[in-house]
C-alpha cells in the first residue's frame, strides 16, 4: 500500500489556521495516519488531495478575515471606502463624519490605493455610515484662449 507524506510545515500551518490537534487530525474525515517516524501520511491520493483542499480553504478564510478586519479598521478611522448597496457601487462615508454632498473626499481602495471623488446624492443611511453616489470631481476649466484668425491668403 502506498503512503503519501504530508509535510510537517503544512500540518503545522493547518493546525495554526484551524485550531486542530494531532488527535483531531487522526480522527477527522481527512483520515490521516501517522507513520513510524511520527509524520502524517494519507493512505491514497484522494485523501492527500482532501487535506490540501482543506488547507487551501483555511488559508482563504484567514485571508478574508484579515481583509475584513483591515477594512473595519479603516472605516473605524473615518476613511471613506467603496461599498455595494443594492448591487450598485457607492461611497461609504462612516458614521460621525461631517462630509456632505458635493464635498471632495479621498477614497481608499482595498489594494491601498486612493482616489479623489465628489460625493453625489445620498443613496442610503446604514449602520456603518452614509452611502453616496460617486462623482468625478469637477475640474474648473480654463476659459478657451481667443482664437485669432489668420489673414486669408489667395494662392
């Protein structure tokens, strides 16, 4: 019978992400065994793949949790962020901010970049803050320079 070793680093990471213990890994639906060296092994490729699928899901869950915590911290600090309301993107101005319609605000994106946007009409009031339609800031256009016509020439 073939045995498929699972690295100690992957086992350690899985236990850290999920709170699993050695005993819970042995008795889990993953059906992992321990070989004579004390390493975790799967008895077939399907069980090995199941473990790595579970590990990937635990990593994704951790990343989502970290992203949500970072976003919550931004909002708590009064940073304007993008949010979806009824399927439409709008600007979320946190509760307690004194921003209002036609104000130009700096909007922070998830990737850390920022951009300037003007607050449009109010879309909704939520527990987290006020949702506004996003508009591009109005740029004052310079008056066009006077066009001087060149004298007509006959050729």
